[in-house]
């Protein structure tokens, strides 16, 4: 299968919504707590290791990073939340930017919410799901770093999270994912391609 994300390119970074590219076409954003594997997932999906910067230091991606897929389609790497060393006022400001982005970004068609398969559904993940539900925004959950668990344990987590999510958001899907060994890569690409109307 041809990878519709192979030509993805870095477009721009924005500290707030006003600096974002024109709100046209279709956009899918990657959100999740710091270190969940957002940038790694983006790189795996594009098949391009150096596209989004990954880091062992949590909270590295502080800006909203936009990537062009086609003239009409973008992927967006959102800053991670739950980074303990960020002062409360910075955190509060970021929450305002984030909710503004989720609420007002017309081109945003879906949110990929990443959770470490070993620590799913934190309070902030639940908060994010509530914001998306209120904004009537579709969510696709990637349970990341699936390579860290045995197959059976990962499957059990998947079933449990799927059950819990059903009560939190009416339009949510969930899958296992690993940027390291490629688990769930095709399914993640298929969901994004559907949202962005790529073929
Ligand atoms: N084993 C394993 N490690 C992973 C996987 N995905 C990411 N990692 C590691 O997890 C760490 C964080 O990955 P990032 O992709 O930078 O996480 P992020 O969510 O973008 O983090 P912030 O930008 O700080 O919010 C890095 O050390 C990655 O190498 C995976 O699928 N498997
Ligand atoms: Mg990142």
C-alpha cells in the first residue's frame, strides 16, 4: 500500500492560534501527555524519522507544529500536557490555547489522542475527551508503546480502555500502536487518511 503521508513536510510552528497556517482544508491533530509518543507516532506514520522532533526529556515540544501532507491536508503535533515542571500560569495559558484550538479551528476534523498503553486514561486524558465531546470532535486513541507489553496484556488493556471510552465520548475509536515495531501503523494511517480524505 502506498503511504499517503510519505511526502509530509514541516510547515510552521505556532505559539498561539493566531500564528497558525490559514484555517482551510482538513487537519488532524496529535495530543496526549508529555512523553506519550506523539512526535514518534507522527514520524512513524510519515515513515520519516526526523520529521517531528522526539525527545527523552518530557515537554520538549512546546509549540504547535504544523506539517503539510497535501495542499488541502495537514497533521499537527500539539505540545504534551501534564508536564510537571511547567509553572501553573503557563499551564493555564496553554489550556486556553488548546481549548480555543479545539473549539474554533474549522479545518480540524479529528484528534488523535495518544496514551502510553501502560498508563491509559489519566485525568487529563479524560479532560481532553470531555473537551472534544463538547466540541463534537471525533477522537481516535492510540495506545502507544505497545511493544512494551506482552500481547495478552496489551489486548486486555485495549478491551478495558475501549469499554471505558464508550462512556466518555460518543465518537471515539481506539487501537494499539507502536512506533518502534509498527504495531497498528496501517490502521492509524487508514483513520487519518479517511479524516483527511486522502487516497
Ligand atoms: N518503546 C517505545 N518507545 C517509544 C515509542 N514511541 C515513543 N517512544 C519513546 O518515548 C519517548 C517520548 O517520545 P516522543 O515521541 O518524543 O513523545 P511526545 O509525546 O512527542 O513528547 P512531548 O513532545 O514531550 O510531549 C522517546 O524516548 C521515544 O523514543 C514506542 O512505540 N515504543
Ligand atoms: Mg513531541
